[in-house]
C-alpha cells in the first residue's frame, strides 16, 4: 500500500491543498512554514488512534472554527491482505485507473466548541469509522524531529533496537540462552558477596520504613528474569581500532545515523515511513549516506528536510516546496520532459536554496553573480535580506532551461532573469515571446553585457588602473588588452573586451566588486533595473 494523494482543508497553518504523491514525498522550505504541520496531519489520519485524535486535535488547528477541518488521502497498490481488510472501502478501478482507498478525517466544533471527529472511507457503503485493525493495516510509522527513543540512543538504549531484539526467534538456541540466564540468576541468589550487600541494604531500609525488612525479602534479579525476556540486558557495542564502546559513547551524529538506520530496518515492514528532519546532528557526508539509505528502501518515505544533500538524492518530481503562509508548491510530473541531463544539472548543483527563496534571479555566470551581489549590497538591497536567491546558469542560452525548473511549470518560484544582449534572440525563442516583450516576462538585458556596463559606470581609464594595481593579472595577461584609442590609449570598449574574456571574467568581477563605489554601482543600468523589480515584487 502506498500514498498517492493528499488533500487538506481549513488548517490553521497550511493553505488548502491537493498534492500528488509520486514515488516518495520530500518537503522542503524555510523554518516555520508548515512542513512539520503537514507531516502531523498525515500522522493524524494514518497513524493515530481515535483516543489520540481527541487529545491531539484542538481548536487551534482550525483556520475557521465554523467550518470542518478535513484531511483526506488516497492510497493504492494493495496486497491481498490489505484488500481483505477493506472489503467495502476500496474503489475498484480499471485498466486506466488503479484500485483506490480514500480515507477522510473530518473534525468539527459545535456551538459549545465540543470536538467531533470522524475517520472513514467516504466511498465505502456504510462509511463506518476505521477500526483499530484497519488502522494498523495501513502500515504508517513516524519519527518526529525531537529526540525520541526511535531517534537517538539514550543510556545505550533505543526503541528500534529493542523492537529488533523482540522480534528475534532464537529457535534451537533458546534453550542454551535460558540455561545461561538461569545460571546467572542462580549465582546472583547464591553469591556470598551479594548476600552481605543484601544484609546491609535490609538493615538500612528497615530504618526508613515502619515494618522491618529481612534479608530474605530482598533479591537481586537479572534483567532477563525481571522482564521475562532473555535479551533484555543486551546492548549494542561497536569495535573500532580494537576498542569496544557502547553506541551512547559515539558522537551525536553517529548515534543519530545509527538510530535512523535501525528505525528504517525495524520499519521495513511498514508501508509508509515519515521522518521529520532526518539530517539532525549529521555531517553532510553522513546526510548523503542516509539519503541513499532512505531512498533505497522498499517502503515509501515522507520526509521534511532542510538538507540539500537529502533533497538532491531524490528525483525532482518527488519534491514539494512549502513556502510562507503554508502555501504548497508542486511541479508538474512531466516538468522536465524526461531530460535527465537537465534534471541532473539543475538539481544536483543548485538544490535547496532557490526552492526556499521568495524570488530567484537567474544570471549567466559566476562573474555576473559577483557583481550583482556587490551592487545590491552597496545600494542596500542585499539579496539575502530580501529572501532572494541568485543562481548562475553557465551561459545565457541555459536560462530558459533553468526556467523549466523554477518557473510556472516547475516549482513556480517568482523569477527574474539577467542576460546579455547576445542571448536575447534565443531567450525569446525558448520563452515563445517577441524580443520586445522580454521585459514583460521579467527578463532584464545588459547592454551589451555586464562587463560593458560596469566599465562605462566606472570609466575605462579608472577601471584599467584598478586592474593593473590589483596584482591579480600578470604582465602578459595585461598585454593582451588592446589599445585602439588615440595615442595608444585604451578605450572603454578595449577594457570591457579584456574583462569579458572567459579567462579574465571572474578575476575582473572580483576586482570590480572590491573597488566599486555606491555612485558607480547606481550607474550599472541593468542591475539597477533588476533590483527595482525585486523591490517592487515583480
């Protein structure tokens, strides 16, 4: 069984939504936008008992207390046992549509603010409340972001490890373990050293209580005897460099990674596993290892994360962005048109930051980003402060491809594009608009390019002095700059041409960024236009 759709209405933290769930579901977004709230809603409908629903749902969950708060999910891909558990609730499909089980959780407040909750299959005949057996058959498990027994090893214990040990069938070895346990218990009972300790304890305790305690009334028992579990005292240790240490002695990151790996093992029988912020305490390398572990398991994963490495391990169509106001954005399933190269290029390189931004500015390359960010700082329009992400695209011709990822058919993030004059025609063709209409489609053009504009703003002679004095260029490099003006002087175009050479672009942009004044920054026309659009929220 797997989750294929989620619908939500009248939630106080999240806007009404309809989501497809493809292979997995990875929720990304800034802090406090509603990612955990969506996981909580899924846990309510798929993993909480009826009693738990009444303790967990409150008036604060309702956007409008006068309307029902509704969570609805669609499930598909049933085993024979799962079909048998929902004989009247599953809608039978056809060759074009799978069998679907729809479950709805509906909470309402009456005039006295008394809560009424129902959880049922709306397409089933009787629309009965889901039974405990049916709820268990859904196969939902969840790990929250806070430390829990499933999330960490505390005092060398972990609930997932306990579950794994509980499930062990010792078979023929059980008799041997019993003999060892009974022998250990016998030694505890017959030990002369421990007898003296029991005598001391009995005397001490007798002074604290009204009735005297005899030595025979005190016993030391092993954990296996006390809990009637042969493996109750078993702990996990790891040997490294010849030294054995308990898991609780490992680093926070190692403990977290071990804990989630074990949770994934013990939950392998679950259909759907939800984990909130699995990256907590983990080094980026460990985050990537964990991502591969989560993605590779057979069951479906529902994850909320801030980690670019975890996001990058999943295909783009599995990613959903939660933005301010609890607005959820999901790309169309075919938004990359099967172009795996495009997906790899844009997904692996840029990952999470653009997805959590208020606006994305696409620029042609690193040098453009360097100058843009410096101009923005000088004009008090810092992109980070404004929640703007600047993404370089390795050339103007790639900007329309980037738009597929971040634009309306992708993650629908507001976009501005900064291109050179020579990329105008191809950009217009790929966007399907006229050259004259590019500005209306949030494309700003540097004339002829950013090197030309910042050279004009600073002045060719002044910029050349800065380049010479920077010691960033060798004499041989500087000699490659033409001097086509009168008396062998370098014109603005000569200096701009030197700066726009591929091998000089980044170094030149760094020097410009280091020496640019506020007055000069304001004269770089295309960036000023771009930043004005940012402020206007275009």
